[in-house]
C-alpha cells in the first residue's frame, strides 16, 4: 500500500467546548496520511489517477468550518470522512492540533485512523 501525506493544513474554524470557543474561530493544524494504490498515477503521470490534494484540502477546510465541532476527536472524524469519500482511499490517519487551549500547554492533538 502506498501513502500520500498532506501536512500542516491550516484551518480557521469553531472548535471547542468553552463559551468563547463557540463564537470565535481559532486556527487548527491538520495532517492526513492516505493509504491507497498510487501505481496508476505513477505510470500515467495524470492527476485523474490520484487524489487531487488541492481539492481535498479545500474540502477538509470547508467540512471543518461547517462542522463547528466541540471536540478534537469529532473534528478528526469529520476530516477522516472527507478523505474516505474518495473510493481509492483504503484508510486514513488524521492528526488535528489546536494551540493555546490550556495555560502552559503548547498544543493538544488527536490522531485517529479510519477504518481500522
């Protein structure tokens, strides 16, 4: 199985459970690792034979902006669903990180793999 990694996708969205987090967007960082067969794309050198990651990044941003999640766990699952919408993707690992959530804590991150 081959992998396509997209690292450091920056998204401004509502994410959090505190009252101030429900009204003010904050910046989160998303990493995705897609497991799929990339042999056709390698042979054809054609974008149609692989995941268009510019389109995927846009879809991830839109989904997180619309979802207004309370938990990082839910946000990661939303991203996984977007990635798995492409039938070529067999599984995906998603990491999502937010910053400044707790005094003295640099960031909080969740990492999931779907499907297992």
